[in-house]
């Protein structure tokens, strides 16, 4: 809930990286809520799970754990591209 409040009030945030396993909601649930008011925000889901959950948005980019800086940079590029494509499609 704290992340949602920050993202609603601070439009200078350009990227969300979240974990899938969190207390009170999953990373996919957080991403879905954020998409409701920030559809253009690139979102990366960091997870140790092999696959994204079935309910994950196509615009959500998976970053598998463990990861290094090169993988983070590549995920950021993919997330920006996915957000741009989702914005064009809507």
C-alpha cells in the first residue's frame, strides 16, 4: 500500500521493480493496481519462480533471481519497450 501511495503522488518515479513474494499482496497484484493509474509505467517483477503467474500482464517483465547488473539493464530496456507498446495499444 505504501508503494501505491508513492506512485500515485510522485510522478517523477519512472520505473517500478517489485518482488513477487511480498506480505499482503503479490508483485503481480501490485503491478495490476499500479497499471490502473499509471498505465505507462515500466514494471519489472523480480522473482525466483521459473515462470510468471498466469494472471501476469503481458507488459510485465520478469527478472529472474539471482540477477546481475547486465540482466537488470536488459530488463529495464524490455520494460520500457513493453510499457511503450502497451500505451500505443490502448
